[in-house]
């Protein structure tokens, strides 16, 4: 049973544009980690001849790639290998022959995914890594485009179109980069395809885009607007953003595109095509928001593999909770400690609402509880600069199940040290968060700073906080199950943070429960 505790898997994804080898490790406590990621741009789609067969040259490209991947897999000492092929092999008439030759020549057994399977694994990855409860997903590859519709995290419809960026380029583009006339023809073609699917029309759901082209669109846009944090997972754009970016890229030569920050040079000639497809889909679906998922087919495959061995491993309905637990674990925090902090923060927030210091708001309540669990996790790196580390870790790490704006709010709360630090960290996000909201976040940060003092010895002995308004101010009654000397000392030191908040003197009383 021991081998199931830590599952190491190599996934080979044979696409129409790129062939990738990705190593994953799954551990019950640490969750899913990517250990390595190697890609080769093979453009297998371009080796499909007029007869419908893949040429010998294409088969050789695949064989030599798989042989080199096999050596790397051996270096990593991984025995669990899953190789899958998508559109390029699926569309080749000689696909059976290719697969049996690869088994003979390289020893790698390839599973040919059906269109439905390919779409399903993409959906699985999105559902388990994003908090978007209903959406239309699009995974545009080199030779096919999978689209799914899911509702409250349940897959409803899937469709696969036999075109992708590489094949569209072959059919519509004469030169290196698409021109305006070609764009019009391409747009008409795509629109006709999408409009032939009744369930896509006017759904009004967000679009979630998967795959390399989508990631590149996000990266280029982030560079262009000097985006203040890192990561493309759950990055959001509007249709206007896509159109402005499309115009910007449309004015560039292939050489300029290859030099562009955020764009892999091997996608320079197909990025414009991908954006056209995204824009048309948004129009057909009548979508207000375009989101990017860094997780796609490969993650779907590994999630599926893990779920087979442990059906409880992931919970798509509570994506953030699962990830917060792992994040806290990674930075040396026990589950019990996270729970204590969350419970005390919840009590203090509710008690403050009772006294009309805040107006109860369910989103704020959730955010405060979430931030409490990861409050000051940067201590793991260094105690003195815990605040800076906490902010950096949370703001720049892809936190599954959380959009970028909420991630920054979480980071501001969890890293709260004092007003000065808060101002420094929040300055780059002036256009994201209103002044009223910033003030509220600062207040919640002060609340959490005080809560953190109540578990300074990490013994989880404080169980209850009660606030009452007395004649001379506010009395904070704190119940603990053991003598809480360290907590008493720390609470007195941090009391100023909540005095500012309450605008009244605070007196703290510790009650020891037997």
C-alpha cells in the first residue's frame, strides 16, 4: 500500500503542435506537484499528407522524440508512464500502424484519446483547479479544438472540432502572419462552425481557455499592461482586452512577434489565429469574461489517475480549501493550528459585527476565515521578515480556486503587520481595489494580527473570544483550556491594533477553563 502514498507519474502528451513530457508527484499531504516539464515543438499536424496518412518523416520525428523522452524518464527513475495522443494521430489514417511501431521502436505504449475523452480530461482539470462553477471551456490545440459546457461543476456537453491553430494556419494563412483579409475569412469560417452548435449560443457563461495558446495570450497581455503579480492560472480578460491585444499583435512582423516577452517563439505565427477563435467564441456564447486555466489535459489525466486510487483525494466543490490546507502544510503549519486560527478569526469577526463595528458580509467572512488559515506563513522562511514573505508567497503563487483579485486580498490580509506595510503592499493594486475596500481590508488585517497573538505558542489552547461593551471601553474575554502566559503577553502587545479598530480602549481578560 506504501507506493500509493507517493505516486510518481510521467505523462507524455503527443499533440499536433507540441509533444510534452511532464512529471508529477502526488502525495496525500502535499497534494499534486509538477516535478518537471519538457517540450518539443514537433508540429506533427503538418506531416499529414493529402492521402490522410502521416508521412514517414513525421513518424520519425515522433519516434526520435519518444526515444529521448524515454532516457529522461529513466533518469528520473519513474516507472508509471502514461502516453496519450490527440488530434494529429487521431486524424492520421495510419494511426494504428504509428502506435504499434512506437511500441516496437521505443517501448512506449500510446493511448489514442477519443475526442470525448480529450474534452473530458480538460474539463476535469478546470473543475478541480478553478472556482468558476459554470463555464464553456475551450482547448485549442494544433489540430483540434475541444469545447465543453459545464454547469455547477457537472459536465453537460462536449464537442470536438477538427481544426486547431496549425491546421487553420495551413488552410487560411499564406505568409508567416495572418493578414486582415485572411482574418475575415477565418472569422467567418469559425463563426459558422460555432453557430452550428445550438447549445453554445447565448449561454452567457465565462469562457475558460486551456492550452499553450491561451497561456501565451495571458502572458503577453500581462507583459503589455505591467501586471503586478505572477501566474496565468485564473487570469481574467474582457473581450475588449482581447480585441486590443489582437490589434496590437496584428501590427507586428513575425520577427517582432518572436522577440515579444511572454510569447514562446514557436507560437509567434499562430497566436493571432488563437485570439480570433477566442473572440468569436465569446461573441457566440455572449460571454463577459475570458479566463485562462493553466491546468488542462495533462492535469486532467493525472487527477483521474489519483482519483482512481483515492476517490477522496480532490474535492471540486471546495477547490480553495483543499489547496489552502496544502499550502499551510508546505509552510510548516499543522491542520489543527490552521483550524484554531480560522475559528478564532470567525468568532472575533462575528462578535465585532454584533457590536456594529463591521456590517456582516458573507464574502468578507469567508475571506477572513481563509486568510486566518495562512496568516503569516512566511515565518517559515524567516521570522523577522514574515510579513514580506507571506505577501509575496500568496500574491505570486497560483492559488487554485481563487481569482487574482481575491488572491491579492488574501495576501494583504494574511501578511498584515501594520499600516505602513499594508500601504506599501497595496500600492500597486490601486486600480484593482477601491479605497473603501482597502480600508476594510486593513481593518480585517488588524483583526487577524490580534487573533494570531492568541495562538502564539502554537498549542491551540484558546477556544473562545467574547466581546462586551463596558463603561470604559470594550472587554475582550478569552477562554483557554490551559495557562496561557505567552498568549496573554502577546495579546497585550497587539491590543493596539484592535483599539484603533474599535476606537475605544480595550481590556483583555483571560479565563482558564478546567
